[in-house]
C-alpha cells in the first residue's frame, strides 16, 4: 500500500512492503482402509461369497513408501480369515440346518402321528444336545481363527510402522440388528509427510515462503515546488511526478 503525507514545504512518500504469503500443508494424513472379504460370525450364510480377505490396496491415493510390502504381509496373515470363512460356511451352515430340521421334524411328527408317545417329549432336549454342541464348537473355532488372524495383522502393523508411518488395526460394530460382539475390522493409516519423504505425492518438508519484492519511492524528502518545472534535459519536479 502507498501512503502519502504532504505539507506546504515538503512531500514524503512511504512505501510499505507487501504482506508475506505462506503456503501451509497438512502434514498428518489419517486414512481408514477397509479389509475386504469379511463375514458375519453369527450368520453362516454371510460367508457364502468367494471373496478372499485382503486389504483394500486402492483406498489410498498417496500411499506410504512401504504400502505394498505391508499389504503383502497383511494379506498373508488374512488367509486365516479366508480359511475360517470357508470353515464357517460349510460346518456352520450344516449345523444350523440340522438344528432347524430336527425342530421342524419333531413338530411334524407330533402332529401327524396319532399314537405319538408324548411322554418321550421330556427327553427331546437330550436329542438336541449333540447338535448344539457341534454348532457351538464350530462357532467358537471360527471366532478364534478370526481373532488370531487379526492379532497377527496387528503385529504386522507394529512391525511396519515407523519413519512417519503408523498402521493400526481397529474394529467397529458390524451394523444392523447384529449383536455388539459382531465386529468389522479395518486399518488406520497415519502418514506424517514431513518424515515419509519418499511417499508418492507427499509434500515438501519445508513449506515455501513467497514474498513480493518491495518497491521503494524516492529515498529522501525533497523540496515541494508547487510550480511545474521542466528543464532542457526533460527532468521534472517532484510536484509533476506526484501529479502523474
């Protein structure tokens, strides 16, 4: 900006340099990365898909420098989740079908058979016990495999964290009407671009400072002549310069 102070005898021109502009970058980038191919451990039919459990590699636009090697290691650990998915789909589904078939079959027999020995109904729970034990074993084994696999992924996250990159396994409620213990897992990726300098698309560690060069007016207070003058050499007075 330009400020001009005048008096009857002199004129002073003061030039204030332009403000300095600083470009700021967000150094800490935190992203939530999904793990594909998961299934609901309370519902065997949610495991009917054939998608393998893997880290979603395309979730990050500017991944850290060790992103691919981390995903390879995590996908290797997640093979246990894929195996648990197949195990739950087969044996969990069979166990659930057998239980429902037994319940429906007994009810049909009680209504169809006229001479059905109702006094044997008190022993029906004994018939159901083997099926429930089988289903409970399959259910617990499936959840144990999932928890073990996610624990291995957590160890891999710790192993590959450092130098400005942090990986962390977390979970959330599956959603819908599912019970609170049914969880969906994902990975938090936090990148500090000031340290992860080899990261594609990362910002420079020192933000540039852009400053406009100041333009200075005549350096001294000159005598103010209210009459325009010009000599033979074409020079003008300070009064003529200000009018221009």
